[in-house]
C-alpha cells in the first residue's frame, strides 16, 4: 500500500499537470514564432532536385544490376557447359 507521503506526491503531480501542459504549450508557441519557413519557390526547387536525383540513382542502380546479372548469367552458362 502506498504511504501518505507517496499519495501526497501523486496528488501534487496530478494537480500540477494542467499547469505543466499550459507551460509546455506556451513554450511551443514561443519557439514556433522563431521558426523561419522556406518560401514556396525554395520548396519547389529542392523537391525538383530530390526527384531528379532519385531517378538518376534508380537508373544507375538498374544499370549496375543489369551488368551484374548478365555477368553472372554468362559465368554460370560458361561453367555449366564445361
């Protein structure tokens, strides 16, 4: 069973909960006012760079995969006919 001291500590914690939530919310609002958001043009530019980069890496890995699979296929074909 919880002692009177532990019950008092739990009660104090529960009573202070709304004030802590309010303080947290105010801190979040204060920090969000300091945030500088990127302009729409900047977001569009970086998004375009990311999309192009993804396609280039995809093409590169497709070519590497094609080369490795063809090499392995030729090697296995060569070794199976010996």
